[in-house]
């Protein structure tokens, strides 16, 4: 399977490209798009019948990172209070309770960090991971996702046969697919024809 990926400055351009791809016989199930504007995303989805891409779950790396950040944040909040309790002579009686507070704060911070780390892929998902699984090289995937975060619309056309990828690319360029260097600076053509191997 080959995939053609392109960024568009305006949702209307992406909508036009999706409509043109459908008119040329590309199935809705093989088309997708992503943007950060939820209202425009719903509008494009209703107008074209194409479902927005949800990205991939963030994975265990995000869970571990979230847990560590939560633990560090809780320690940063509770340890200074405990140190103050130890320094001030009249409050030393509360120092044991301060240690208990540190423990509960650490557990709560770790738990909340893990929870938010696990949910981090459910908002817009990890599009970098999604694009890499489609064969987009890592640096290009990051630049494409950077374009989405900057307000552009990502359109994906999958070609199971591998024979119509050039046609999809031509249509996307006709409807205003941007170059990565125009969006982020110093990149290659943003709309690219990519196979599963990334070539």
C-alpha cells in the first residue's frame, strides 16, 4: 500500500482535494484528514463523508514520562514545605505528618501523571507515530505534524494497489498542497508519494 500525504493551508482546499479524490474513485475508507480546529474538522467530515484521522495512542513512553513528571512535580510541591517544617523549631512537631504528605503527594502525582500520559494520545493522537507506520520517514512525519499544530490541514490518500498514488499526488497539488519549506522552513515537498518502506 502506498500513501500520499499533503498539507493544505485552508480547510476548504483540503475539502476540495478530498471531494476530487472521491470523484476519481478513491474510496472514503482510504482517505483521511486531520486538523486542530474541531469545528472545521466536523464541517469537512460532514461535507465529504471522510472520517478524520485520530492518530495512534501515545504508548508506554508517554505513560512513563507522564508518571515521572507527575512524581517530580509532587515532590517539588511537598518537599519544600516539609523542609520548612523541619527548619522552624515551633513546627517540628508536624514534620512526621509532612513526611506522610510527601508520600501521598508522590503517589497522587505519579498516578495523575500516568493517567494523563495514557490519555495524551486520545486528543489528537500521536500523528507522528501514525505517519511513521504508514511509511513516512520520521523527520518528515514530525514536520507534517508541526504543520497540523500550526493550523494546517493534513490529507492522507491510501492507494492499496500502488498504481494511483501519482494521480492522488497530482490532484492534491492541483488543490493547493503546500511544500514543507513553505510551512515550516527548509523541508522537502510536503505532498509526497510514500510506500510502506518510506520510499
